C-alpha cells in the first residue's frame, strides 16, 4: 500500500488492513503505533512528498521522447557533421548569504542583510561538447528581443564572417536544442532560424528537462553562494551592461559537461588547484562582513 501510494496516512492503512479479509484475515483491530512500528521495521520512513505531474510519464510524453531520440540519432547518422548546442535560460537572485550560523545557546543567530533582495538576474547560456559557447546575463526576464540578441552573438561565435549565408558540403551544421518556453516559438525567432542555412532548431519533449545537459550546468551553479557561504555575489556595472568580460570564474568541483578553465590566478580562489575544472559565475565582490 505504501509503495503504491506514498501519500497514504496511517489511519488509511489501518482501515485498509481491517477491511481486507484476504491478506489480513482474522485481524479485527490494529493500532496506529503497531502500523508505524511495522513500517519502520521494513525501512519505511516519513519523507517530504515530491510533486510529479501526472503527464510526465504518460504514453504521449514517452512517445515524444522516443521520437526526439530517433531524430537526434538520424542527425548523427547523416553525412553532414552536426554539432548539438544546448541553450537554456535560468533566473536567480544575486543577494545570497549563509543560511546557518552559530551563537550561544538560547540566543538567535542573526546576519545583517539588505531590506530588499535586489534585482533578479536572468542568464541565457549555450553549451556543447566543447564547453561554454556563449552566456549573456540581463536584469529581469528574457524575452524575444533579448533572445534574438543572444542568438546573433552565438552565430557570430559559431560561423566565421566569410562563411555566413553559405551552405557547402563539408560545413558543420549546428542544432540548437532547447525547451518549449513560449517565446522560443515566436514569429521573430522562427524567422531568424529560417534565415540561417547552417543553424536549425530542435525542441525538447514536454516534461523532459533531463534530456538537456545545460539543466545540470545551471543547477551546479545555482547554489554557489550557499555552497561557498563566504562568497557574496553582487550586481556590477558589467552585469548591467551585459558585457562578457564581466563574467569571472568561480571554482565548482561538480560541474557536468561544462568544463572550462580559470582565467584568474588559481591562488585567488580558496581551495582551487592549478588546472582544476571550474565553471563561470558572475563577477564577485567580498564585503567585509562575509570575509573569513
């Protein structure tokens, strides 16, 4: 019963046991304490419920995932070389401080924080097997106009000026893989891809973020301010202007796929060895209250 329904209550188990005269014959009463003791004996514990949309594993979604994998395999089998580029947007707030601290027993542990959380930052990034290709931060959410700007910057990095607008045998074709957010389907975005002979688009199936490696890339850096609580990430003029040199590198040991190398002295990052794989995050400042 518990395996079939993780949200079942002890009283519901009690009622089901008493009502079932097949498996639990001659059991007319059972206490909640007994049920709880039996569950613990079988290594069943109370846990926080994780909400899973019922459509996530429906037959339609499974078929869409199968068709997506088939499409990727077809592209890899074609004569022309295809390079897959994974694109996604992630929003986060840069005002992060420690969540846990120390103080004398009986006294609350406090930390001074700003009265407001500050502006939210949205980062659009693209990665491939070669690492991070492009990343542009902006204040506020991404929209069609900002996405077109990002795609133009990505195209400039992928295709040399003398090859733009050309499609010849032997040229690499690029496949942009991303999710189904609304502005990814906008008319301007579709027109942009129609004008690019060497760049095509491939949408992920619904409820399938695990098929996009960049999701893990963002999740590795999303808690950076909490994993390393001495780092206090702040907004700078470079971020406001969206300037690429404003991006610095912060050591992250668990970054999947997005492996690049530090462009600042390794000694300036605590605990980072020379040549250690790291991932990018925003430029950082260390205010005096956060220094160790």
